[in-house]
C-alpha cells in the first residue's frame, strides 16, 4: 500500500523526498551546463575565435604516413580525422585480438602443473602488469628502432624485409578470377557450418562424434587452394624493392604500429590472463572430476566443461579490459603513431578549434566504448542463457 | 602527460581567464608566465645550475625585468609545438617565446598578436654526409622526421607536392624525440628551422658526420606572441623586444649602461633609458623599464652572441639577423 503524495506531505514522504532531491540535482546540473556553455561562447567571442564544425571541410595541408584510406595533404581536416580514427580502430582491434589470445593461453598455462611454465607465466604477468604502459610502449619502440638499418635489412627469402623502419612484405594485387577463390571460401564456410550443426544433432541423437576440425581444415584450406591453383594463381605480388633510401612497393608495418600493438597486447594480455585464471578456478573441481570419471579426456574436459562455465565469470571483466585497451591506445602520441588523438592534436593546433576537437575526441571514445560494451553485453547474455 | 595538458588547456578556456588586464595579472601574481621550448640547445635549455637559459629564455627574463623589476620572476612553462597555442589561448601563459613562426593564420585566425621578429629563420634539412645528398629535391622516397603542429610540417608537405616527389613523414612531438629518431636512423633526414638544426647538430657526438643542406625552403620569422585583445600588454611585449634591438643599434650594452644613465648626447638613448621624456609611463611601467630589461641579459647582440653566436657550439652567424645598417634586416622602430 502506498500513500498518495501531495504537495503538503511531499517532504515527509520517503519516495516524494527522493523525487524532489533528484529533481533538485537535475536542476543544478542543468544550470551548471548552461553557465559553462554561455561562458564559453562569451569567452570565444571575446578572443575573436569562431566556433562550429565548418572547419572540418578546410584543407589539412599536412601529410600522414599511415593511412587506411586515400589521403593527401590536399584532403580535408575531416578526412584526416577519419584516417586517425581508422588507425585507432586498427591498433585497438589488433590489440584486443592478440591480448585475448595471449590472455587465454597464459591464463591456462599458469595453472599448469609444470613448475617452470607456471613460474615463467607468473613473472610475465607480474612484470607487465606493474610497469607503466607508457614505458613499455617506449621500450618496444626503442627495441624496434634499434633493429638493423635499411642498408643491413634482414631479408626473408628476398621478398620481405625487416629493419628499423618496420616490416615490409609483398602486398597482393588480386586479378579478376580471384573472385572465384573468394566464392569457394564462402561456400566452404557455409558447408562447414552446416556440417557442424548436423554433427551436433547427430551426436545428441546417437552419441557418435564427427571429426569437425579435420573436415573443416579440408574444406576451408584445401578446396580454395585447389581452386586457386586451377585458375592459374590469379594473384600478382607487389614485391618490395630497394631504393636509395628505403624500400618501395609492398606494404609496410611501421615500428610505431608494431610497438604500440605489442605493448598493448602484452600489457592487457597479462590482465586478461588473471581474469581467465580466476574464471577457471571459479569452476568447482567437482566438475572436472566428474567429467574425467565420465571418460572425457583432459583437453575435452577443459574445452567442453570448464571453459564454457568459466566464460560466464570471464566475460564481464574482459569487457572492461577491452575498453581500457582502446582508451590506452591514445598513448600512441608518445611514439608518433598517428591515431585519433595525435592527428586531432595537429588539427587543433593548425586550425585553433580546440573545443570542437576535444568534443570530437570525447564523442568518438565514448561511441567506441559503448559499441564494445554493447557487443560484449550481447555475447554475455547469449552465453549465460545456456545456464541450467 | 601531453594529451591531458591539451585537455586542461581547453577546459580553462571554458572557465574563462581571458581577462583584459594581463599587466595587472602579472603584477598581482608577482611572476611572468612565459611559454618556452621543451628543450633546444641555445634557445631554451637548463644551465649548470638547473636554471632555464637561452635566446628565447633571455626574452622572458628581459620582459619580466621590465615589468616586475626582477629577471628571475618568471614561471617557465615548457610547451611542445602542439600544445603551445592552447596554452597561450587559455591564459596558462602570458607570452609565448618558443621558436614560433609569425604566419597569417596564427595572427588572424588563432587570435594571437605577434609582437615582432626576434630571429629571421628558414626551414632546412639535416642529413648524414654518407647519404651523398646535396639538395632536398633528391630526397624522393626518403623517411623524414618532422615535428607535428608546426609550420615546418606544412612546408614539407607543400615542398614535396610541388616537386612531385614522395616521402614518408615520421611525425614527432618534441625536438628531443626527433633527435633520438634521427640518430637511430628511423628517418634519413630531419627538417625544421635552420637555427633548430644547428642547435640539434651541436649536441651530436659525431657532428662532423652530418650536414645541414644549404637549401632553405621557407621563410620562418620567429618571434614572441601574446593573446589578441590586450593591446596594452602587446605594446609592452613589443617595445621590450624593440628596446633590446635599438640598444644594440645605439651601442648601449650591459657594460656601459650605468655610465650612459648619467646622460648622453643622444636624446634617443636618453628617452629609452628614461632620463628624458616619459616612455615608461606611457607603457604603464616604471621610468627605467628599458634599463631593467637591458640589465637582465644585455642588448640583442649580446644575447645573440652569448647563446647562438659564432663562439657558441651552435656557431650561427648573424646573417639576416644583423642590424639593418650592418647588412641584415633587423630594424626596430624609433623610441620616440
Ligand atoms: N617555427 C616553426 C617550428 C617551431 C619548432 O617547433 N621548432 C623546433 C625545432 S627548431 C623546436 O623548437 N623544438 C623544441 C621542442 O620540441 O620543444 C613553427 O613555429 O611552427
């Protein structure tokens, strides 16, 4: 039974008081926002500065060394920002994938009975977790830039080259018939999926298993290869060649990208390994004992019994590690990797539109974070549904 | 960290510090906030006593001395090419004295006022002699270290586009990082203001293995700047610089200034030193503002010789920066 709230008793009603206080807080926040906005506009006007996002259409006039889309110094500030955003997304995705891989492997290995392995993993985790990330980024950059000079590049079969300006490897140019190889891959992918579903059903009904990994390997690797060769290898390789200063052709991974990638992956990987370890330990030993006594092999127990249950514990903290990694990627500026913050900073400096650029930064990082957590929440829901 | 200082600078813009009376603020604070380099031999470096010194620092000291009567009353703020402008716009510093090129858009669009030119410079390149390169036009395909947020970054892009040659820009935040990357051969050449190249080269252990190309690809008039909108403060900053230059022209040095204070036959000198007329009061300063400015580190020529000149490791000749009556373009308006 709830009492009716009237103006007279509102302060004495617990719920009414709650509403009132919340309204008050909201009101104060609104006033605060209004004051800083009008203050900012007044200050900008006094300083004779214009505001607005129109400047994004102006020419940038500076060059960017790593670009995933076409960009020249004649392109606009807006396009430069997109180049930076893509560079942020690139290093974050690479980092997240690798960190997850490292984290799972290290997390499982740390629980290994092998004294040496578990000690090695422990020291990796302790060292990387306790040294500031910025130092690690600079450390890797220093290592990578002290590799042999261009003249003394390490050659891999004469087609790829490693030196202190990164890794240069042949880049593929696809000829028209290559589309059939893609087609073959898609068809095989669908086939494997169908096979997976079918074998799962069959296993439920009859208990018979089917060697899915083997079949998948055959379908996904062998078939496209056969198609590829029967079409007469429709790929042209652009092989790097040595010029007076550098290599030309192929594609290049800069030491800046590599250093940032390695540092982010190993740093976050250490945190993830702890999360994975905790997740595995959270599954009671009775579960694995039961599985083993049912005759499942050790790796089957891990794969089929422990990991699926551990995942429920692992996913939520994993999400925040992914968010951290994405935000940490802005430390790129320390070694000149041209991410969103670095390019935004240059634009801020060349155009003078500080507030707008800072606004864009906040908006982009917020969106990236929200997108990541939306995906992870979806995944989390999906796996927790399996709970019995 | 750099990104935070940028953010904070933008935040202070919000909270509103662009008050009109910089002179009053400086006096009330009892210290001049002067934006300088993060470190560049000759221009801004820490001396043996751990104090900031150099050509750009000398201007800060002269200005503090003219305004507050004490050249040590300066709070130095080290700024990169990127965060120097937000720092000035937000009021974190009162004046920026950091190898900054006077350009149209900085003057007009960014809302600053340049108070003069303290060093006429141009953009050059430094490379290893073993490269065998004589001109920047031969740099097709080279990796080039470049400081972001500078005019030199823009000139470089223009130069290579106009000459239809390609390069890999290696972007860098500070001169020290550029030096490291260049020495590690991450880049083939480093490009910035020629004075900065001389300064950087002077710190190399194997300086004779490197050479600054004779080619200059841009005009880089460097000078101090203040926020637009406080003309009285801009006047003080401008005439302090002019006083240092005029003093050299009139032959007033830190050595003979006390003698000249007893009166000279040159009314221009007398007006500058405040023994005649009332220039100081017009600026809202003491009568002897210029005397104090000059006593901080001597006249323009003395400052140049001490930090950049031929007797220093930088070994720069006066060149364009000689007085107008001595073959250069340094020409300060009269003290009248
Ligand atoms: N004059 C150019 C370049 C200024 C600049 O950044 N110069 C470098 C080298 S001459 C410098 O002062 N670096 C010192 C530092 O990184 O703090 C500009 O105003 O944009």
